[in-house]
C-alpha cells in the first residue's frame, strides 16, 4: 500500500536504526495533527480494504500472533503452530486468553533464542550502572553533598571518583546499546508487526 503509515515508519526505522526514535518523537511532537490524520486515514484504508471473510480474518490474526515469535523459531515451528492456532480459532477458543498465552510463550521463546538471554539481561540491568551508579552520583558530586549512600564511586578516594562515575555511565550505555542492537536484530525480519499486505 503506497503511502501507508506503518510501511513508511518501518522502512525509516530499518534504514536509520535507533536514530529514528528521537526523530520520530520530534516529528510527532511538532506535526501531531497531521500525523494523527495520516494515521487515521491509513487505519481506515487498511481495515476497509482487506478481505473480511472469516478465513481471511483468521489468517491475518494467525500471522499477527506468529509474528511475536523469533524468526528462527518461526522457521522451525511456524507451519505447525499456525495450523494449531487455526484449529483453536475454528473451535471457538481464539479469544483474549489465546492472545495472552501466545504473548507469554513467545516472550519465553525470544529469551531462549540466540542472543535473547543477553538482551534480557542487558535490558533488565542497564539501569544499575547507568542511573543508580553513574548519573545519581554524578549529580551528588556536582552538588557537593556529603551523602555517600550506596553509590560506589563516592566511597573511593577523590582522584578515582570521576573515573568511576564515567566508567559506570559507559558500562550502562554499552549495556543499553547491546540490548537495543540484540533486540533490533531479532525484530528486523518483521516490519510493522509482521503482517504482510
């Protein structure tokens, strides 16, 4: 679909990577009325044009549910799992419980996939060196407060405090970059939710 909001966003995100996020936030902040109108038009075009037979709707839903899983998992189990989902939906068990179950299990499959454990660890722990051991002691050191609390850098001798703060911020940023890069490589194969139009 030419001019599709989601396709254009996916192409820009694929081309620019993480640099697309601040640009998208800026554009949405400045041009939100135009962007909202464009989004509404795209959604209307997208949901009025497809085939609305029950079989076609089930196929689109199966494609959306399958897109939650990592690419290597889909290559190995995708056909079998889509048939299982189709049988569940035909039997009348395709409600919110199925969607929530697929979301939960796909998250487990994503963590178990290559790089998933690294991404999960980096996403969950990057805040510790970045904010709690880097930025917070930086603010306390600049403010000149005598409080040391549990900040590692403030317990070191004066000449080593600034290098430790810099090292903690760097470690946090490296962990964050690793998490973003590992996560983005697992999502690269599924633009805008994985539903092909």
